[in-house]
C-alpha cells in the first residue's frame, strides 16, 4: 500500500496577502519568483518519498510546480483538468474583498453556478471523482502517487477523504503555497495530514453555512448578474 501526496502549487502574483489578494480560479497565471523558490524547496522535500507518478492540474502555476518536482524525483507528469480548482468564471482576477458578497452567496447556494463558471457541487463532484481514483491508485501501489493542485481542492480533500459533509467544506485557510500533505491509511481508514503531522484545516475555519458572516454588506441577496457587468473593469487588473 502506497501513499497519496498532495501538493499545493507555488506562489503567484495574485496570491498577495491582505486587501490586494485576487481570486485565481481558472486564470492561467504563472509562478512568480517566490513561487519558483517554493517549488524548488518542495521538490527537495519530496526526494525522500518514492514517487511513482505525478498528476497535476493543467493550469500553468500547477504545471510549473510539477515540472520542478519532476526534475528532482524523476517521475512522469500527467496533466489533467480534473485537478483544477472551483471555476468561479467572471470572478477570476478580481480582488477577493470586492466580490466577497457574491462568493458568500455561492457558498450558501452550492447548486448555483458562478457567472461563466460552475457551481460548488459541480466542482466537488468533478474533483471528488478524480481524488477517489487517485486514492485507488495509491492503495494498489507500493510507491507514492503525487498530485499538484490548488488550495480549494485541498480544503475539499479533507472532507472527501475522511467522509465528511460536502456542505461543511471550509471556505478559508488551508495549506500555504508549496505545502505538502500526505494521505495514508491508518487502521484501515484514509487520513490526510500536513507533512509535519498537523491537521490540514485549522479548527478556526468557517463552514459553508458560516460564510455569510465573513462580510457585512447592505445587500442581503446580491445579484450575480451584476458581476458580469463589472467583469472587464476588474478582471483585466488581475491578468
């Protein structure tokens, strides 16, 4: 029996902390200098694992991270769109603080697609199917299966792997860029932990039902169509 190792891609220019942080979503942004350094450090740490194959989100930041890892662990890379994050469509590239009411609405209504994107349930179904396949590969392997993906996927992975409630996937927190999480069977059940042994999600994180409390807005029911109207003004800034 092997392990499944999950890696968050390295840092990008849109991962700025604080008020300037922008939603990456499906934007094909590359790693920045910090991200390339993180990928190199992550690759060094991964040399102690017998990695058999690397699966990667096909978005550029993940593929670049996977390529750095490939050169160190000498394993082939398979890129797949199934490891992409939640497609939040028109919100990609916008400042998170500006679109928080709309993100809260999508978290409260997991069946509602984002403008030009997908619903949370569509993302969760796509990703959980692929993650389950990777767990089966790891279960049948004597080595390690590695997957390079995104923070939203890692937040969902805990719920998928440990059989939790899909309505309680945290909406914030999760591993930092370049972080490694290890999935292995303990007493017959899959568990996911950070490489240092800590839980992957901090207990202070919010569930989907708590998301509405993140931002205070005068509108209790924002209309998603208004996001389309402002798309060009915000998205161009994040590309």
